[in-house]
């Protein structure tokens, strides 16, 4: 699959098969993230694969409704940005980390996997942050849900290029 096809065919999946993504495939996907554009090469992205014990603990803390959402996918990867405290650098590093997450999603699409980028509110809770080992200098960028595809979500309406493009003189 070429890049344009991966971009156009990437979808948000909310249904997944039960088989976890292999460690080898996860490493390949996260390896792609390392190539995201990044000013001054600060490489702020950090990834944590949530194992069964961590997932259970977070589900307990998050409550039943959120636990059901966390159980949708067999593989969960938390993406964060390590921040420096400098407001401009931190803003750039958050954007770079978001680009890294998108690289993971595109890589998953190219491999025929289902994916979903979420930012669960419970991951801002100090107790959940503690379970995840997040320091004060780390900001959540997203929780990446990964797993086998069960279906193909429909296309969503997108604005036309003329609706989003302005050519300045």
C-alpha cells in the first residue's frame, strides 16, 4: 500500500478482533513513529504498551463505562510527549508527537490492522497517571487502540480542498 492509499483508507475502528498485535509488529509500528518531523530533533514521543495488569488497574480506576471502551481493542499503546518546560518547544514537541501517532496509525492501516486514536479523560487522573508511571513533564497525546479488523468503517464526509485552502498573494 502506498502512502496516499494509507492516508485515504485510514479509518477510526471501534470493533476489533481478539488477537493482540504481535510484539514484532508493534515494534515495527513504533519504529515508524521515530521518523516523525521534529524541530531540533528533541524526539519527545514516548510509548507504553499496556499489559494485562496495567489494563486491569486502569479499568478499576476508570469505572465501568470507560473500562468497556478500553476493552474494545486487544492492544493499547499510550503515546505521550516528554516536555521541557519551555512553552514554544513544548508546543512543537506536542505537535511532533501527534505526527508520530499518525505514523503509527498509517503503518497499522498499511498492515491491514484496525486502529483508533483516543484521549480518554481518565488518563488525566493523577491515580491513573501514577499507574502509568507518567511524570509531571509528560503530556498524554493519545491512547492508540490496535488489533485485527472486523469490519470496514464507512467513509466520513470531508470538506473539499476548496473549503480549506486559501492561496495568499
